[in-house]
C-alpha cells in the first residue's frame, strides 16, 4: 500500500514539474503571474502529507520560491534574469534596457566623451582650409572631386533647362562675355602663381568660334567721396575683420587652399533671359543672363560681376555653405526639443546663416576687385556697379539685415573706402604699364 502511494506521488511530482516548466517557457504577463502567485499561496497553506515534503519545499526545489532565479535546464532564462530582480515582497523590478542602461555606467560615458571629442577634433582640424587673400579659415567637409561633380551636374541640368535660350558661341554677347571671363581667369592664374595653365576657356554651346580679341573700356572714375550719402544708422558691414584675418594668417604662415582649382574646365554660358544675375558654379562653369547685360554695358562693369562670381568659386563658398547648413541643421534639431520650431528657424536664419552669407559676399567683392584690376579693368568702377545693382534689383531699409547679400549702397561704400581698393588700384596701374603683378592672392 505504501509503495503504491509512493509511485503515485512520484508520477504526480513528475507531472507537476512538466506543467511548471511549460509555464516558465511562456512569456510572463501580469495575469499569468498573479494566478501563479495565488496558486502558490494556496499550496503553501495546505497541510503536510505523510512521508513527503510539503508543496512549499517542492517549490523551493523547483526554484519558484523567490522568483525565477534558477535555470531549470532552460538556457533562455539565464539571459532573461539579468533584466529584473525580485525584492522581499516578491515584486519584480525590471532593469532599464538599451542606451539608457548603457549610459548609466560612468565608464561608458567617459569612453564616449573621449572618443567623440577626438573624432570631432580630428574632423574639424583635418578639414580646415585658408581662403586666398583674406586668409580666413573655414571648415569644408566636401571633397574637391565631389564639389566639382556637383557643379558639373548642375551645369548640365541648366543647359537642358534653358535649351533653346542659350546664345550661340558666335553671338556678339557670347564673344564679349567669354573674352572678359578669359581675362579674369588669366588674372587668377597670376594672382595664385599657379604653375598649371588651365585649358583655354571654351563656350558651352556645341560650336566654338570667334576671333581672339579684347576690349578694355573703363568706366569713368567715381567723382567725389561716398561719405555722407547714406546714414550710418543701418550700417552693419565692417571690413576690419579682413585685415585682422590677414594679419593672423601672415603670422601663422597660412597657405591659401587652391588645390580645388586644379583641373577646372572653365566654360561660359550666356542665356537669353531677362534675369539680372550671373554666377559661377564649382568646376569653373560661368553663367551670365542677358538681363544683366542690358543694365551693365561697359566691359569694366561686366568684369566686376564676373570677377565677383569667380571669387566665390576660388573661396569655395558653395562647399562652405553646404557644410554650415549641415551644422545648422544639427543645431536646429537639438533646439527643437526646447523651443518652438518656427522661432528656431527664424533665429537661426537671422543670426547664423545670413551674417555668414554676407561675410562671404564681402570676401568675394574683395577677391573679385583684385582679379578685375589684374585683368586690366579699372577697379574704381566696382563700387558704382554694386550701387547700380542695388537699384536695379530693388532694396529696402532692412536688406542689410534680412538678405544674404548686403545692400548695394553699403557694399559700394565699404568697398570704396577699404584698403583693398588701394591695393587693387596699384595692381591696375602696374598692369596698364605692362608689368604683371603676381601672387596678390
């Protein structure tokens, strides 16, 4: 009789073990755990059976008394138990998982700070470049080849978009613009002391022609001084940073970055559109609209504008703008967590993007002024060109603050009084006397 009860007890025990192992394999949930706890409490309060341990001792042997703390042959439980612990009230407390748990370790935080700081410093100082003439250092994350490909791709898209409006190479306006641009490019070569001679400038249409020739008509020098014509209450342009930057660059012995100009395939495109605009894409692609030629008829005026646009390519302002927009976007994403998005966008444009853009425009004005002077065009025409450009495009009292370009009158005022005008005029006189001036950038 006793042996029969013993066999039945062992069979019941084996069955109970099989049942509990199946329960442990299921994902825990609140309802299941509450039922198990209730059953366990009922079992723990039952009287003892003769010859056998209580169900409480069975639970201890199975590892169920103080939560699931033993493996029971299931290899999944060994990894799961580290994410929670059971207190003395049999309450499970789950530990944080993911990055939050990882960053709670001070050692991990220290490693991230050291590695991140080292990476940031390496990227920053490894991609600093010096702008010609001003010796200003700026961060450029785009490679020379990528910047050039972007410019060439945009140039091809423009040619397709303006198909039927591109003037032929033999058109008088095309010939004139190409010859003026050729003078500017040759001046750039002298200014940078480039040993490599760029390929002869070509026209972007299918047929290239026209005889070589150059006209150098200069605009009459500005009469009188520009002081007193405009109030100083809206003046925000200041070129003192240029001289300070040049002085620091000379003390450091900084060399201007010009490797991005290697392999430039200079091309000119004249588009028949009433747009008063011109620009130079990375890679040496110059685009001029006929609307600009209708308002600026002298060679010196056109040389001023082309020199300014070429200066943007020389200083890599396009790549700098892309790099700055990347950092601004990261900063905006951080500020979005604390400030309204509309306010962040407005403040970032007003205090970050626009001031940087206006500084780049001033930099292009100065470099372009030296280029046109070295090409044999009177630099004293430049201030009048910018003043006229402001009138043509339309200005407001807030343009100095709310535009990427400074107002025309302010550009004219600063440029006419800047030290660079004296340098440019000396280069112009030497050039007209037949003496080439080199290395002025």
